[in-house]
C-alpha cells in the first residue's frame, strides 16, 4: 500500500524548505511534489520538467532531492536539440520509453507526431487530449536565409 500522499507532500515541503530560498518556495516545491506524486502513485509512468537554461541546475537539484529523499524515484536528463528536460520515473515502462525518447533525439525524430504522443502518454495525458501536431504550431523554426 502506498503511503498517504498528503504526508509525502508535507515531507516534500519540509525537505525543499531547507534547499529553496525564494518567495516561490512553497509553490515550486508543491508543483514538483504534485508531479512526483502522480508518477509515484501510478497515475502516470513519468513526469517531466523543462526549466529555462538559467534555472536548470536549481530545478534539477530540487527534483533530485525530492525524488531521492521522499519518493525514491529515478531522475533522468534528456538532452533535446534546444533544451534539457528533467524526467522522473520509477516504472520499467517509463524508463524504457525514456530510452526511446533519447533514441528519437539522436535519430533526429524529435518533434514528430510519435514524439508528442509518447511524451503525453508518459505524463498521463489521455490519448484523445494529446496534440500530435504540437510541433507544427508551437516549435520555433530556424530562419532560412
């Protein structure tokens, strides 16, 4: 049986409180903890954070701290073409699909319909709500001279 998720959430706040020194401490720790709880409880196979480059190290440190000390889940960094993403999973399914995402980045298949379907599925988004054409509308395309 899973521990009470409310207790884990409180523990996450306590752990983060010692590490995070911003006015957004409670919001950030709560958001990260909520995503980790979804993956921990099995509501989804993984969760992902895509902080800006200047916030990556801080966010990675917080996610790693909460993942290890509270939830006991593995943290992976996915180097995409234009950013780094932090993925967390404790399931073999999630870990296997994360390896597939890494292969897609290496193979140049990032931002194709399967990319978005796979990522949405890992994060627990219902299939009918995943936008496989997201990349056609929201990915910045390089200018051609």
